[in-house]
């Protein structure tokens, strides 16, 4: 009997201690979720600009009911689209507290944990069609193991989708999943995901189809505070189908993002590529492109974009079109622009290289900016532009065999006749640009090299004044 009483007392103590530890980990999990959502809001605000058509993005906790062993929560992501309609995605979360959540043990996570979360996307006006197509099942299920020390594993499962919207648009989605591993107090992560197919049809019958989508991403924060991002998205095939037009197909496409951010200044590049481009039955070759940036002040850029976005919404009422700014608004925008230019950022558009079976075309534009004098805050726009532009350089070339092959592939004429027409057109414009001094034609390649720096224009190695440059441009192009 004494043994039984001792065992019972021991069991009560264990349960009490586990309950206390579970309550504590539940409290810590709530604090962690609130902190991470605050950071998510900040990152979304930086990522979204007026060009996306998405405004007022907010991620928030709608409710949080914390118990001893479990908590029930609702999270909402909400924004306004380009039509000013509110889009809302709501997740309900069943959060089991540590140190040994039962669901985590069932998933094979035996280490002590802060919590185990299972969040499900709920039915709202924005997700109603998708949920109904699944007979009420959750379209997205997110299971996350939250370990101690800021580590974790998250698995996002996306259910298939095959439905039509009331306006006649259609969506087909194979479903797929994304796996994320967190470390360094959730400041770093590695992610990978795969989706077989996504096909979207709009109200006009235009179709965009993506096959075999994969993604790999690594986001690391070093001890010195340097953040590096290395992400790759690959799509085996992208099909663009327009009614009564030739189909466009891009094969083996990829987007690669590589960036480093130190003390708010971003340096990085985005690369795009397609190994094969087809227009109808015509092979057009391969395309690669790159955009690079150096010393971008992300906080100042975000502030500038948000200020402009608010002014445009206030002026037009819909966020569309260019706003009519008064003097005070224009001055505020310029002040934000000056702050952004204070770190003398640089942008490179290119190289854009288009290659076919006979040759290639290439273009690249470099721009270096300088910090403007505050005295220029009220200066005319053309004077301000020249003042902030430290250096502008354009380098372009196109090979005659490349142009000829491209012309043949896009022409409805017989190949020999199309070839003759292509050579005639190329020679006509190459001659006009060469006579105007805008380009140099040598070795079957038309080249242009132009730069502007310190109020000086250098065109194909020759110094020219602004008036002469405009005259040449008028003669060669118009």
C-alpha cells in the first residue's frame, strides 16, 4: 500500500511538473509567434511595392487561446488587390506545448521541443472555391516542429486544386510541398519544394501553364550580422497560350537570386534564363538576363515606395495611374529619394544575351548614382536627373547572322526570300546608324558603346556634346 501511495504521489508530482513546464513552453511559444509575425510584417512591407498591385499587406493574430498543454490560435494574412477588394487568408493553429508534444513524437521528432504546430488554411471568401473543390478539406496544412534554441522544421503541404471562378477563369494545380529547416534562433533557414503543374486560364481564354516547378533557398544570418540569400527556382516548361495567336514556350527556365545585406545595405543580383524559346513552331534560341544592384539602402527604398504608394492611392482613389503631386508632396518624395541616394547605389541591367543557331545579340546598361546636393531639392527634374547620375554606360551589339536567322524564323515567307529580306533590312539600319555615328559596323556586327559621366558624352570612343548627340540620335533613329 505504501508503495502504491508513493507511486501515486510520484505520478502526481510528475504530472504537475510536466503541466508547469508545458504551460511555460506554451507561454514561450506564444511570445515567439508574436515576435516572428512582427518580423514577417516588416519583411512583407519591404517586399511589396506599388508595381505589384498589392497594398495594405498585414499578417496578424486574430485570436490566441493559451491552455496548459495546448493552445488554439488564428492567424490572418490580408491585403487589398488592384481592384481594391480585400483578400484574406486565415489559418487555424492547433499548438501542442512541449517539452514532448504528442504530435511531434508521432512525426518522429523525439527531441524536447518548445511546441508542435499544425496550422490549416480555412474557408474564407478568398479561398471558398478552392476549399469547396476539396469537399471542405484544408487546401494547405503546415506542420512545424519548434525546437529549443531557435531551431525547427516546417512542412507545408499544398492540396490539389481544380476549379472555376464565377468570372470564368480556371485554376488547375497539382499540389506539392515545401520543407523548411530553421536555425540560429529562426534567423536562418534552408528550404526546398516541388510542384508538378500549375495552369491558370483567365476570362479571355489566355492560359499560362508551368510544369515541374522546383525551388531551393538558403537564407543565413552570420554572427557579424551579414545576411546572405541564395535561391533558385526552376521550371521545366512554361507555356503561354493566347487565343488566335502563336503559342510561346520557354523550356528549362530558371531564376537565381544571390544577395548579401549588411547594416541595411543590399548588394546582389537576379539572373533569369531559358535554354529554349519557341514561338509557335519557330525555335528562337536561348535567353539569359541579369539585374545587379550595389549599396541599396533597403529601409530608405521601402520608405520611398510606401510614400509614393500612399500619394498615388490618395490622388487616384484606386492606386492606378500616375498621381498629380502638389509641391509639398513632390518635395517629400525628393527628400526620400535623396536619402536613398545617400549611399551612392549602382544598378546594372544586363547583360541580356539572346543566342540562336547563327549568332547572338547582347545589351547591358550600367548606372552609378551620387548623393545630390540638398540645394537641388527644388530644382527642375531634368537638372536633378543629371545631378544624381554619376555615370551611365550603354553597351550593345547584334550580329547580322543572328538577326537573319531570327527574321527567318518569325517570317511567313519562304526561307530564301526571308533571308534576303533580313539582310536588306539589317544593312539599311546598320548603314543609317553608322552614318549618324551612333554605331560601328564591323565583322558583321553592329556595335554601340555610349557613356555619360561628368557632363561628358563619349560615343564609340568619340567625345560629343549633348546637342550633337541629340542630332545624331534624330538622324539615326527618326
